């Protein structure tokens, strides 16, 4: 069992720098002016009193470096710690680590020699890389320090407190007792004597790069923030410029090195290179085209004096105004112009208005869109006219779990989704407590994070939306009108957002009369980025969804929908088990195409188009990749549409059965010919579908995205679709035909 406590002090010094000698004792090291961070020895337990956090080695790496478990141990090895294979946790580790032992494998790709002021070698730092493993974008690497064995240390000799063995090649990976010096010390001393500015990046590779640009440079071994105060003797009166990496470790390096060198240097400057990516450095800047002339111009224009406190990392994401100048303005929409990523919203309405059905429909359509994107690379499905991007959903069903499952069966059946189709949609039929200080919010957030990782592996997307249905049940009996109860609910939802990087939507009750907002304390309304009110009129008119509040855009848009009953099976008594699905046969202001842009259908064409829309809703399914245009989401068999057409309009024809069948056949063929000619429908045996071209008076169903009539290269050329020269019997773009009046299209 590896004792992680044995390296805790070294790791803390690596990440926090040197402790405050005035406040520290041999058994209690303290950092900061007031000793807010401590390391208790020999227990090897650190604590940050301001943040209320503490623990062992791996917990510190997780907090300060952002790496967990195996990645944390890999980071330790990269810093030169000899961690054996499969270390067993002792309270300081995060679990087992199964990577190969980097001490015995890999190959040396770079060697950096550290010499004294006379040029005599003291030790070397070597960089080793390992074979690229499946799933890796870059090979593993590690830095090690070694020295040449002394005359009285033959191969096989065990040396040092760590028990290192001298190798057959005469090298020993232990530099205990060896003088540490800055890299390229002789050149450094000459340049300081000549009055040249010394640049200090992080790492030997960057120093060598700067030297090739005729820029004097040095660094310390061991990585960021390991600069030694003993080196001040070399820098008296010097001018130095720190070149940090673009990451938290780089900021700490600036703070540590600046504080030490400011005691003896005449000037300490800092230059942060523009355009460097996260975790990037001077090497990335040069690879992107940076030159010596560019660098010198930046140094003159942007290098600023170091000051105490520079390089701290704001716990509250503090950002200076000028720092946004190189950032492109953007909004990260989950549902374009409706729902932002990492936002908080409320969907509310009186009982029986369909708010839960509507929310479920949104989530399942988003999951279906993500599946289509993952499998076929096709994105852009819309929901009520709003464009969806791929994301996963966790739906907390705090009440009515059994009925919710029936609702899912109905939606799957209505959309003809295969039983074994894995959608990035997970529901939790359980009650949660989000109203008190003792709420199980952290446990819920941790489980969502674990589900998100599994969802990413199985479906290609993370969880980015969490639904709490209903808010009343999540209040666990608390008074929704009380400020503290609703305030805690809002805080706990924000905690879920921050821990899982998701948006959170609560499904809540509104008043019996519309327009009065969600029930409960005003804190809920004040915290919401999005509010959607759902109302069911007393008449047989469709339900209405209205955007009442949208912080990132204009509110007020309304959309109509209806709940269609679907039979999903029978119970033990033989009675039907039914639920409802959302249908959107009625246009809304946001989805209705402009008349001048839409195809105008005659009555026969319109009745056939509505039959196609109804059957896509009832039996539509995803097409095979490459068989239709990318904007098409659902297709349906032409035979199913024809069957529905005959059943629907049989009663409108008179005469004998034979005469009725013949009239329906001609009626079908005329309507089909017209729709194909106008380009609003296409066919390829055995399927038919809407092309996405706008239609006056109705919304095409089963498409990801409406056809932009200004598109220079639509899937089917506009001039071919609207021309009067199309003759019966010719073939359409996707393989369908313009049928002769006397020939039945359906085989």
C-alpha cells in the first residue's frame, strides 16, 4: 500500500508555494497573512479555513488542479513522484490507478542539463513519452530528474532516503543533496551582467524556444510555483519578465516567482500573450504564427509591472472589462431563442392544462434529436418552431411515477420509436427535498453527474437539462408562500446547476385563472430566467403555451397545442390503458410561414397534406441515413397514408362501393400529383414525407428545419418544383413520380 501521506507536504508546497515563516511551526505550516490555509503535520492533513475545505493529497489535487482519481495520480507521476502501480487508497488517494508504470517504460524525447555557474553538470531533467493508447489524443508524458552516479556508487547501489537504485547505465533518479539552480545558469549570469531582460516561462522547452529567438530566458525545475528564494543571489538588480501559462497554475507561478524576485530585482514585469488557448503557452503562440518582432511589440505595449497579489484566482469569476475584448459575444442555447444552457426556468399552469405533457414532449424531442445527431450526424430538429441542439435530459418525477411511464409508452408509440432505441433521457420516479438546509441536493447532483458520464458514453451527449416535476412536491411539505422555503428551493436548484452544468426547469402550479403567474413566493419569479405559462381554455380550443418571461430575448410568443389520446395496451380486465401525446396541428405565430413564402394548396391537395401530417404524427419514424434530405426527421409509408385517406374521405363520396373506390383513387392521385409538383411532398417507395417547403395554412410535420426559400442550393431546386412544365409520369428529385391521372401511385 502506497503511503500518500508521505508526499502530502511536497504536494502542498508544489501547489501553494512556501508557507508564512512567521506564523508556521514545525508541526503546523500556515499560508497567507492570517494563516487561512494550514497543513497539520505529521497527520498530513491540509485545510482551507476560508473555503471550509480540507483533506489529503488527492483531495487537494482535485480541488486545485481539477483532476480526480487516476488522472490525479497520473499528474503526481508527471511531477516526478514515484507512485507504484495500483496503489491502494489510504484515505489520501482517490482509488486505484491502472496505468502502466512510467518509471520503467517510455522513451526519452528531450534532455535538459542543469549546470553550475562554471558549466559543470549538476543533474538532468528528462522528458519521457509513451505509446499512444486507444482513445488518447496525446501520449502520456513524464518529467524525471537524474544525476550521474558518484565514483563510490556502482550499479545496484541503493542511495538516498527514497531508496533509489543506481542503474546499469550509471544514472540514479535521485537528486537529494544536489544543488538546485536555475536552468541555463551561465548564460543567465552573462545576460544579467549585460543588463538584458530575462524572460521566465514555465518549463525548459519554452526556455529553449526563447533562446532560439535570441531572448534570454530561464526557469526552475519541477513545474509551476517551485521557484526557490535561494536563487535571489543570482538576480540582484536584474530586470525580469514572467510569461505565465494560461491556466490557474500559471497564475500561481506568477504570484510565487514575482513575490520572491521583487525583493532583489530592479523590475519584475508580466506579459500575458493574447490569443493563447486555455492551458496554452508561448509554444502555442509561436505555433500560431507569432514572431520575434510580434513578441517585442507585445512586450513594449502590454508588459505590466508585477504587483503583490497578482495572479490570484477569483472564487467569484471576477473579470476585468478589457478581458472580454477578444471574446466573441455568444449565447449558448439548448432550445434556440427559448432555453439557455445553465439557466433556471419555470413552466406553470393550473391543474389539467397539460404542462407536464408539454414539458415531457420537449424533453423527449430533444433526446430524439440528440440520438439522430449521434447516429446519423443530422441536427436541427425543431420543437414548436424552436431549433434544438443535441443534449440529454434527467426528469425528476416527484409525483405520479407510474402514470409517467404510461406517458412515455404513448409518446414512443406515437413517434414509432423502436423499443430498443436508447435515447439520452432518464427519469427518476422519486420524491426529493429541495426546500430545507438538509435537502438531499448534493446527493441528487452527484447522481446526475454520474448519469451524465454514462450518457456521454452511450449517447454522445451529456445531461444538460434537469426537470423537477412538480415544485410543490419538491418543497417536501414546505409553505410555498414562505420566503425561506422558496428561497431554499431556488438556492438548491442553483446548486444542481453549478454541480452538474445543467439548466433546471421546475414544473409548477399556477392560479386557476391565467395571467397571475406561478403560485408561491415572489423569489421564484425573481430567480427565473424563463417562465412559460400553459392555459387550457374552457372551450374545445387548443391549449396555449405563452412565454411570459425570457431574460435573453423578447417574451410574449404564444403557441397552441392539443393533447391526443393514445391507447398503449390493456389492463388485466381487458380495458384500454390510455395516455396523451402533444400534437401541434394548429399553427402559431412563431411557426406559421409567411403567405408569400409558402406553397398555396387547393382543397384536394390540402386534404391529402393533412392526412400525411396526421400519419407522420401517428406512425412516422426516422429514415435511414442518406435516403432523404437532412432536414427530414420522419417518414411514413405511402400505403399507411393512402389507407388513412380512404377511411377519412370514404363517407364524402356517393355511389356503389366500386364507384367510391375509383373516385377516391383519382382524388388521391390528383392530390399527390399536385403536392409533388409544388415540392412540398416527396416519395420514394415505400415512403413519403414533407420536404420542408413552407405551406400556406398549415405547418409541415416531421422535419428538422423549414426550407429556407432564399437558399441558393436547396435539396430540390425551386425552379423544378414550381414549374408548370412538370409532366405526369416524370421522376421527382428523391425518386417519387408525378403520377398520371389514371394510374394509381401506390403499388
